């Protein structure tokens, strides 16, 4: 595992300042990354802004650090990015830039900012939902890396996409998505929780998520808390489904130390009705899951699941009424749950 606390000073390079952040920093970043491979640091000084105006492919990295202490923003040129962003089949995702390779540290020391200038994108999407909005940060083929101390804001879509990557530690991230449009009175807090998934969405594809440790999370006003979400199966004879029918497994997942004000579901019935799921059970397997040291207040819902070796320890949650909590534990071995199963 790379160590983001150690600056590789031997061959450190600095991206030269770009006038008011208006030029395209992509060529300079690529050149510096090549020079700093094998022991160097690409350095973005505090107080400087760098505009990425063209697709930035950093999938050739080896033993290099990125010290992002200033601001990196992505030019809000919708026409360009529709044609040139890196495309992924998974939920038609796309990326402005992507990191890949091995032994990489990307850190912001609490001051570095990645800004997606999302307001332009969201306004365009409101009138045309076919606008493909890139994800703010992504990896593809990154192995052995740390990503820490970054402030991510104004994403056009999701904050992060990690593809084909292993042995990555993500910590101390500050994510913010707040509208700057004062004419809209809707205010939103919370999220969909810390989710593993969704998996099994695409028929014919194999999804694998394993060996994930999630620690010290505080979640408020979210629709879900710690969540593992799986799409259902499909009816016999179905081909080419993009709404379930995929295969794979979720294995060895730990949620440890979680202050929660909502639900903690595992569901193999994502994005459809219980009746559809009962008729077409998912073939994605969930096993070796540990929920540990949860506290807070739950909400109310979620459907039966079929799961193996699910462990719950030190769970201290109450229902909104203040009464003793009871748990629905269906289609699983309850002996390791340590819960008051109804």
C-alpha cells in the first residue's frame, strides 16, 4: 500500500501556474506525471487554480504522489465532454479524468479542492435528462493507493467511480453538493448511505465486491445507512436486461463504528417490488458481512433477504417512538445476529 503521509521529494515537480486558471492544464499534468513516475511528486500549490479542459488519462502511473493543495476544476464545456469523457457501461457513467497504475498517493491535506462546476450541468440536465454528466473523480486499474484529505464539491453527477481497482484506502474526504441557484427553494441534506452496490443490474455481467472495511461513519438524514443493494433476477427467456439478472457476489464486508439516523438494510430487491423479486430471486450471493458498533435511530422499512453468515455486534439503536427496537430477520441464520428478531 502506498503511504500518503510521505512526500516523495527526490524528483518532485511543480505544475507551473496557469493564468487565472483559464488555460487547459491537461498537457502539463500529463507531462509532470510522466516525469515524476518512479519516485516523484506532482505538486499543485495552495492558492492556485488549474482548469482541466480536455480528457485527462492518468492510467500509466507508477510509484508517484499527487499533492493537490490548490484547486482543480473542470471546464463546463458540455459539448466537449459529451463527446470526449471516458465512457463506462456501468449505469452509463463517464469521467473527466481517471487514475490507474500502482503505488500511488493522492492527497489534499485538507486544503485541496476538486470542483466539478456542477451548476451548469444540473441546469442542462433539468431540461434534457439525456445529458451525460461526468463523475468528479475516478480510478480505472489502480492498485495499491491512498486517496485522502480532498474537498470535492459541485459534482455534475456522482462524486467517485472506482473501476477495476484493488487495495485502495480512502480517508478524510469532504464531499459537498449544494445548489447556488437562489431561485430554487428545495434544500436537501443526507444521502443514500454508504452503499456496496448496486450489483447485478446488467444481465450477462459478473459483479464482485469483496474485502471492504468501512470505519467511523456518521450518517444523518439519509434514506439509508449502511447498505448492500442487489438487483433481482429476471424471468426465464429474458435477454439483455439492464434492470437485473446479473450474477456475482458480495463477500467479506465490514461496517465498523457507525452513528446512524436511518436504516441498515441488506436487500436483494433493489429498484422494484417485492412481488417481482419473489418471482425472480437474485443470483448475486451475499455472505460474510459484519455490522459492528452501531448507534442511533432507525427508520422503518425493507424487504426479506437471503443471506449467509451475517454478523451484528454491539448494535444500539432505537425506534423513533423510543420503544425497544425489534428486528425483522427473514431467510437467514439468526444465531450470530445478537438481535431481538421478531
